[in-house]
C-alpha cells in the first residue's frame, strides 16, 4: 500500500547537525544527540530524529540561536516556512 510506504518513509531515522550560538548551551544539554563545543564558543549538535516535521518545528522555535543546519534542505524548508509566516503579518 502506497500510504503505508509513505508513512514508513517519513519515520526513518536520520540525523540533523546544527551549529548553535554560544548562548545556546542549554539547548545542547537539553536536546537528544551529541554536542561538541567548538573553538569559537558555538556548539555543534547532531540530533537523531525520525520525524522531519519535529525537526522543522524545533528549528522554527529556536531559529535565532541556529547558525547552520545540515542537511541544507531542512534549513531551506525552515527558511521558507519562516518567510511564509512573516507574510501573514502586515
């Protein structure tokens, strides 16, 4: 069944790697995954996930603290959704 296959495909485990601002240490400690403090004071956080929607919602909520996102297509989706949200406000 195509619906079952699509649902399974959306719940495969994947990782997202973020570089977070130095003030986001609390996030690096609270979120699941592996955090590494970088020489410039930022944090690299690799998060395991099974839901792209969860990652996108998370990133929309912490956007000011995020310096980079990999894979880039997730970052592009977050940016697009943020632009769409801003268009709703005059």
